[in-house]
């Protein structure tokens, strides 16, 4: 139905600015208040669509947040349901991403207000369920607005207007539990926001397949690649944050989106060091001055656990659930060289000049930094993305990446999110493949 030039509910409809399977969005003018608005008109009038449209209006009308699009009115005219909202000129995050990945500072700065807006919605028992770049409007370059609550659902609502065995959402950004049609909470939106962060930093989504079923299955079963694999300038700390947001199990993600926002604010304030190819990190006393009391802020966030440490100590480790795998460590350090030695094969592999090095087996669209397949990795039970080495100052840490058969250092098991510091001559076992770690 072409409504351009028509008047609906007191709004004169102009050009089409958005169109989907159930509704069309027009740029409209409201003469009574002399303002431009966006008018979303439902053109699919079955019971399911009507119910979802009404729920969207009710959901947004209950929310008042500076980073959530304002709804003006929900009504009917000529038997057509419509929603009138504020009109935003600046386009969407999807439009912004067409030019390629963003600087990581910009990506984090844009994510923080969206995380806080979602946390606000979650506290009001509303789950968005369709977080994607095209649903984030850019009212200003630094002021995103969360929009399109068309799939929103109250967390305490027992009514399900979606047929059992189907999913609602956008495949590229959907959480594993949403893909499996399981009960959702706010951490489902957190996963989707993690996909967006991955895309902002790398210019692509974690799972790029042609078929919808392949994408859904990847969200459920496949470990996401490291963002640093596609953008080495992404700080390791941010890499760890994004991968924690993309954990398959909701319990393994951050407890809520405000906690995530706090971690990201801390990351911006802390100013992660550049990659190893750039200048050396600042000395601890310089970092103390730059951080402006960041350590105290993080301790307050964590309930003051570990009080008594100072920034002059070699490292600050934050291993609580709310911080997850975020490890912040800065000190003046001389460069080190490291290698892995497969003694039984008389093979030495020098580690590349990277801060994060993935170990495993390259296969199809999965690429690792050190491919162990030429050394019978499949036969020994090594997973495709089995483990990763993390370089911090003079130290090397080893972390498991949800491998099937485990990662061990001197027969001590290493778990995801709990990296172990390696020493020279340590024996590392990836499933049944054993090598010695050497550093000098």
C-alpha cells in the first residue's frame, strides 16, 4: 500500500525511510506541533503481527532513557495500526559500518550507552531480542539510540506469540539460546551486542555463512574467532571482553549489561598499551598518573576484593565473574623471544610477534596463528581453536579455548578464562600433543 502523501492519524506521510516484511516506516510531518516524525505503519494485519506491533508500542512507551528512541503515539486510522516516534536524521550504525571497521575507542564509546540503555530496559523486564546495527540509530556521531522493539518481550510474560520450534531475530546477531528457542533473559541481548562489537572492530560478523541454518548452528556450536585475528590493533583486553560476551552459555557472560558498561569504561580510562610493533608501554608510575584512580574504581566495582595491591606491583589481575578474562598488566619490559619445541619430532616453532597467538588446526574458514595440523594434530585430538598464548610484558600466559580434550601445563589443567603463566621449559599438552615452551 502506497501511503506517500496521505495523512494518517494527523501525520502527513512523506518518503519511505524503511521497509520490512510486516511494516513500512515513513518520514512524516505533524502540523499541530510543527515537527518531523517517523511513522511506522503495519501492513501485515494477521493476529500475530498485530499482537507483536501492539507489544512493541507498549514496550517502548514504558521506557524513558536518553539512548532509547522516544515513542509519541500508537493508534489506528483507516483500520491501519501505526506508531509515531521521533525522527532521526543521522542514519544507523549499519550505515556507519559500510565504510569499514571503527577505531576501537569509537567502538567501545558507542557500545557503552547502548549497554546502559539495554540494562535499563532489562530492569523494566523488557528483552529486545533483535539487537543489530540497523536497529541502532545515530542521532549524532557519538549519540546512539536503541530502536525497533518489534520483537521485544517482557521477561515475565508467559504468552508466546511465536510458534514453538521457530526463532525470531536476525540470524547473524542471534544468541545461541534464542536460536534454540529457549527461555531468554537480558544476557541474550548481551550476546547480540557482542556480535555488533565484533563487527565494529573487525568489519565483519563472527560467522559468515550463506545459509541461515549454517549461521544458527555456528552460534550454537562453533567457537567465535578472536577479533584480533582480523584486526591486530584491537587490544587484547577488548578481545577478551568481546569473546566473553560471545560465550555460548549465558552464565559464562557478564552478569548484566551495566557490569559490561563499567568494564568498558575502565578499559577506556586505562588506555591499553599499543601492539608490540608500536612504542613500549609506559612505566608503572606514569600509568598510575594517567589512570586517575582507575584501580580504586575497579576495586569498588568488585567489592574491594584484593585491597592492598598498588599499581607499582607487576600486575593487576581481575578474575571475578564480572571482569572475566580481562587481564590488565602494564610495566616497562624488555622484549622476549619464545618458541615451542616438539621434542619427539625435533621441531622448533618460533612464536610470531603478536600479543595473542592462537594454537590449533586451520580448517576452511577457521585460521589459527600456529597450525599444528602438519604435526598430526588431528590424530592427537587437538581442536581447531584449541588454546591461545597471551604476551604480557616479560610474561607468557596460556589459556584454553573450550577445547574438546583439554589443555594442560605440567599436567595441570588450564581452563578458559583462567590463563596460566608459563615458565621456561614448561611442558604443555594440547589433548595428546606435547611440546616444551621455551623463552629467552
